[in-house]
């Protein structure tokens, strides 16, 4: 006897979708701007004793203190100078006053003050840039864009204001109204004009990630630009707000998916190195790591995002998904439950995503009734996640042994019209009769999104095990495998953005389907085809690992290796032993791995190693009948070897020990009788 594992844990895969998130407009703290205060004008400041009517002194104090970032004191000095000579050509003093008001968070007063500068110097680009920044802070985005564009298009005086200041606030304002592509261009210009501007670079990288552009060169200050960066008038003029934003072509359009996600990770790391207090960037990094199956790192990223913003339902749900994939079901369930108490911002897939992950966690904990109740709520919702929810429902029903319902539910998922993203889905009228659905022929030309449902349906047929069910399962799993080979994207309605389906989960589903095919072939008695299916699954697994994509947890991979070894055992015990040994190394706490390895080693007559393996198995499950039977097999094997070597007395002693444990053991009785007769005939 050897253990072939119940396949309920290798049925199929539930998609964990990549979702967008809108970055909020930067706060005053993020911009290094003081909170709004009502410091009185001409506040008393401890200046050195001097002639307080000396205009030149106050002008000098105004500019010097401004440079030293002593904004309150500088404001007092600037205003004293203006009071002393109000009619003098003092637009630069007004400009300094405006800058100090801005840094003190007094934005409405900044605008009034800046108007004095523009009235005296209509082509003062620096003043227009500060007007733009103040209007942005007051959320007057239309006027802010107009002033930034005037500043950048006017060949005017910048004073002590750098042109990148205008590009930066132009980008912030465009970002606030959702024009992300044009905002990215503006941030890029700011970075190139001032490579030391860390805030601009952080915004640039963050915005690039938002629009799924992995072209990090757009935020590279060393990237060449055609215009002369020293001359602001030669910079590309920002597109007027009435025009359509240009569409950027991500550099990853021809790159491999794994390279794309690796680039997202690098870009997020760069942005977080500048400003680690951005939960949305930690979230984006977590999504990319989740795509690549780097679940431990993804969990860390989601945890960091939640430390900064612990009310995000979407982040909590993705944390739940990652924990499910790590098979840590208790904390996964806790995270999902917290998501339902949080801000209820679920992205385009809605709360159905959270309910599906909750069902997966409950299923992992063995709470099948609760898992079914959770997934029934998800199925009842009109959402783009409907097909995935139905597939999970099929998995739960299959685990409950309700195979007819599981088959019918999987068919409902297959029959859904995928349509455009976000379109409401509806079930085929053929599914109104579950009994009729059970016997329905499989879809010959499925959409790639059907692959997971097909995989689930195939396994349900296999587990049901009625007449012809194995053949049906084989036909369906072949269709699933063909579907997995089709390119697939997950269409998101949010911001009309297209997202690649989670790569690691797609590969995981394909590997599991390949293994399920091997198990089905084994049940059909097609040993060579089963071995070929297992080999293909292992090739896929190894290829994914070589590209840095983790697809299976160690316990799950060990389970698959155990199924492979079971096929090898009768004909290729050496290959079976190799599979079982790998399973032992991957999951040392699994009884079946140690037992099957001991069984293969016994057939290879490696009795010492087999004994040690049985010892380990017995520690995990004491007094197991299978282990005791295995030990008897080792004793019989050892006795046979001793007899072949002519050590008759030693062999007979071992057979006696076997019969002392199991008096009815026919092999020991027959072999012992033959040895006794041989001894009598030879006179030994």
C-alpha cells in the first residue's frame, strides 16, 4: 500500500486580480510646507537694536532671512521694508513676501501678494509659478494649471524661482484632476532640470506605476532631452488643459511579463527610498510581488502599506489573498474580516473579491459550510469577479463531496459571457437544470478565463468516479490546458486601464492542471501518459523558478511530488524514491512523504535508510498500521537478502521475528519452510 493523495488541494486556482489605486494629492506635510496658521502680520521679532526706519536694513533682512528659511522673521522684515517705501519699485520684496507667506501655509494671502508682483512685472514667470502653487493648495486646479502654463510658456523673469518648481506643481495639479500621462511628463521635466529634486522624482515614479508604465527612464535625470534645460523657454510647452493628454507607450509592451513586474518593483523601491511614507507605493510594490509569486515579500509590502493607512479594504483583501497562497489560513481570515470593517474601497472587482478570499481562508481551515456561505454571497453579486467566485464555489462543493453540484457550478462559470471588463455577466439558460448541466458536453472553444473553472470541473468528474467520468475528466482537462496556453489579460473598468492577469497564479493554475491530468491518466491506467504529464508540470515549475516566479508553496509542491512518485513506484522505484525524498525535504512534517519514501527504499533494498524513514513516519503517526506493515516488509526483505547470501540461520531468525508479530504472514511462513527443508536436505 502507498499513499495517493486526495486531490482536493490541487483543483484549480482562484485569480487574485491586480487593481489600480488613485494617489491622493500630496498633503502639505509631503510637500514640506508648514500647516496653515494665522500668524499676525508684523509680528514682534527680536531683531538687533538698529534704526528701525532704515529701509536698506529691512531689505537685507528680508532677503537674508528668506534664504535661511526663517519664514516668520523674514515676513516681518519684508513687510517693514514695504511700509517704509510703499511706492518704490519693490516687486522683488513683494515676491519674497509672497514666498514666505506660501511657506507659512497662508495661500490666499500669497495670491493677493503675488498679484502685486505680476501687476508690476507682467512677465514674471517665477510669480506665476507661485500663483500656480498657491492655487493648487487651495484646490483651484483649473486656474492653477493656467498659471503654471503661463509661467512655462512666457519667456520671462524667474528671479530666484527655479523652472522645475513650475513643472512640479503643474504635475501635481494635473495628477489631482486625473490627467496622469501629462502629469508624468511634467514630473519628468522637473527631475531632468533638477536631479536633486527628490519629491519630483518620487512623484514621477509613483505616477509611472499608476499608469502601468515601467519605463523608468522617463524619471531618470540623466536621460537626454532635446531642449536646453538651462533655458525654461526652450522646454516643451505643457499641453493646454483643453486638449487631450498624450498616451505614453510603456516600455514593457514588448518585454516579458516577469521583466515588467521586476521593473515595477525596482521603480517602487526607488520611490520608497526617497519617501517611504507613501502607502500607495507600498501597495503597488505588493501587487507586483504578488504577481511574481514572491508572497513573503508581498506580505511585507502590504503590511508596510497598512502601517501607514490601516483602513484600506483593498490592501487588507490582498493581504488575505497572499496569506491564503502561503497557506496561513487563520491570519488570512483575520485580514479578510478586517477588510469588511475598513473603508469599503474594493476597486473594480468590488466586495466579491474579499468574499472569495474569505471563502478560500475558511476552506483552508476546514470550515466548509462557512466557506460555502461566504462564496454564495460573492456569487449573488453582479461583478466582474463572478466567474472566479463560481469556480471557488465549485471547489468548495467538491471538497464537501457534492460533486454533481460542483460540476454544474463550474459549468456556470464556463458559460458566463466574458464580454468587456465590468459588464454584468449572466448565466446560460442551459444551467437552470443542474442535472442537465452535469452531463453537458465540455466547451470546445473556451475563453482563456474558463481555464480555472474547467480544471475544477475535471477534478470533480474524477472524484465522482462514476462510469465514463475519468474519460470526461480527461477531455475537460485537455481543454483547460489548451486554454491556459492562450494569452490573457484581466480588463479593469477603473480608469479604463488594462492589467495583466496575475502571472504567478496563471502559471500555478497551468501547473496544477498538468498534474491533475497526470492523476487522471493514472486512474485510467495510462502510466506512460501520466508520467509525461507530470514531467511537463515539473518543467513548467522549473521554468517559472528560473525566471524568479514562485508558483507553488513547499507543502503543495510536496503533495504533487508524492502523486508523481506513486505512479513511478511499481515500475521505476528509483525515480519514485527521488520524488519522495524531494517531498520529504520540502515538507518534513508530512507522514505520507516519509512512509512512501521508506516503501520505495525497501523495494530498492536500502533497508537501513528505509528503517530510518519508517522511524520518522512513526513519530508523526504512532502505531500506524501501515508503518507496522512496512517494518515487516523490511524484515522480510532483509531475511531474503540473508538467505541469498547463504546466511540461512540469520534469515530464519528474522522470519521467526516476523511470525511472532504476524503469525498469519504467508510470505514468512513459506520462506521459512523452504529454508528449513533446504537445511535438512543439505544437512546444515
